[in-house]
């Protein structure tokens, strides 16, 4: 099923169809939100696990910067769940409020642009959080 987003006619934050899609604001429903939250949990566990192993091995502080990658994954998952917005869907111009694996297409160019902008914001925020966690890991004394 394909839905057309009428972003130009709607005020920001106004639903554009009966599925709950809001350009640049909300593009996933409960099942997808739960999936993003699980990704956040996995990333957080990987971050803590990697940091623990690096400290136990007495790895050089700079090596601890590698925790930035799983920390960014955790941040991305949690941000997407919290914001109810999938960055990947936003980049591809799709959304899903139904069962996992099904997506609907956003056909309005303005709505797609809003979604791409939000996806970029989530990506940059996740990267920033990952780098911050990595820097903190480097600064923790041996």
C-alpha cells in the first residue's frame, strides 16, 4: 500500500494520512519503535562489554576510542525509538505503521525532504554521542 504525504498542504506536525505519518516528525509505529529500542539495548550492551574487555586487557587509552562505534549504534537506536522516526526510512522516503517488514512510500517531494533532514539530524546526533562516549572512555584512568 502506498500513501501520499501532503506536506505542502499541512502544517508541521499535522497528520498527513490515517496511518499517523508526519513528515520529518514521525514515520514508524509501535513494532518499528520496539525494534529501534532493541537495537539501542544491543548497542549499549556492546559498548559496555567492549569497554570492559579493553579495560581488563589494559588496552592503551586510545584503543578505548573504539567504543564510539557501538555507542553510536546505541544512540541511534534509542534516538529513533524516542523520536518515533527511523533514519533509514527517512533517507529512503518510506514509513511503516504496520507489521515489521512492510513499508509505504512517501511520494511528496517536500515530505521526503523533511524526512531526509530529520534522518541527517539523527545520524549526526548519534555520531556526536558515539564520539563523546569514546572520548570519555579514553579519559578514564587505567
